[in-house]
C-alpha cells in the first residue's frame, strides 16, 4: 500500500461523494458547486495517472469555463429553476432495478478480467511530449475539433439570437 | 504502484451510471445537461487510466478531444435552453408543448 494507492482511493471517494451530492441537490447552484469539487478531484486524479496537461485543462475548461457558464444560465433562469418536481415513486423502482443490474454486471465483468488486476505503474507524459505527439500524429483531428468549436460558437449565437427575436417581434422592426 | 486498472474503470463506470441517472431522472434541462457532463468526464477518466495501463499516449489524446467536444456540446445545449426558456417560460422537459 503505497502513498499513491491511498491517494487514488481517497480521490475516488471524494469524486463519488461530490458527484452523488451534486445529482441529488434540488438547488441548482449547490449542484454546480459540488460538481466543481468533483471536477477538481478528477483533475487531481488525472495528475496522479500521469497526465499533467490534462489535469490543468480539466481545471481550466471543466471546473472553470463550463461550470461558470452553467452558473450564468442558472442565474438567468432564477426562480423558475428552483421549482422542480421529481418523478413519482413508482418510476424509481424499475430505474433502480436496471441500475443495480448494470452495476452488478459491470463489477463482475471488471473483477473477472485476469489481465486487469495488476497494479498500474506510475508514469508521466510530459506536456511537451504530449503536445508534440498531438500535433504530429493527430493534426487533422485537431483541425476538425477547432472547426467543431467554431461551428458551436456560431450555432450558439444564432440559436440564442433567434430565440430572442421570436419572443418580442416588436423589437426586431426598428433594426 | 497506484491501483489496478479495474478499479479505475470501476470508478469511471460508477460515475457514468450517476450521470446517466441524473440525465434520466431529473426533470430540469440544466440538470440533464449536467448529467451529460458527468458522463463525458467519466469517459475521459477511463481513457486516461487506459493510457497508463497500456503505456500509450493515445488515451490522453482522446481525453483531450472529449474535453473539446464537451465544451462545444455545453455551449450549444445552454443556448438551446435559453431559447426554450424564452419561448415557453419553463425549463421542465415534460411541461413543454
């Protein structure tokens, strides 16, 4: 039982605890804050598993940008978003049964794999090596992803603007 | 020595189930989108663990692409939520027309 083993199980417990709290909160702001905690735990896990660049990106993109975007939207919808009714209890029974079945099958499948039981050896992919590999072998995928981000940017602008126009057509006419 | 890969995979699987449960069970569009984020993060954790297991950097490359796709998905999804809220005044998926 090395220090890294203890760290891994602590981080796993932290991530599962924070995520479990996040998905059961009725208040959306609390859910987002717990999810930020969960993503910080994921970033530490990435660092432990030898991906320092991904750990930094996880903090910047997931815990920073995406969650702040969620907070902005929740503040826009405030009042409305806090009133949420959960599903009736009779729908929880089949959902719980399917979840337990999935969990049992997954645990059995993972534990019965003989090759997967040997412990992982620590290794680090330095950001410089990672970046070189990325831009030498996967430059086309990088271009496609950047195109995807551009399309998402334009699409988000168009969707949000058109939604505002239909709501109050009078504001459209002077323009 | 860190931990067996099966335990990393189990953690990713549990997170994925939590995200899927959040997506299916909650009746709020924002929480449904948060469930998607949890699922994508679980996939990224599985990929990074696999990269260490097979000593190959490709898994980390895939995790980076997952991050980029998550950013694109969440921007479109939140724009759609704003659009839906402006048109119908609600973010509950079962109260939409």
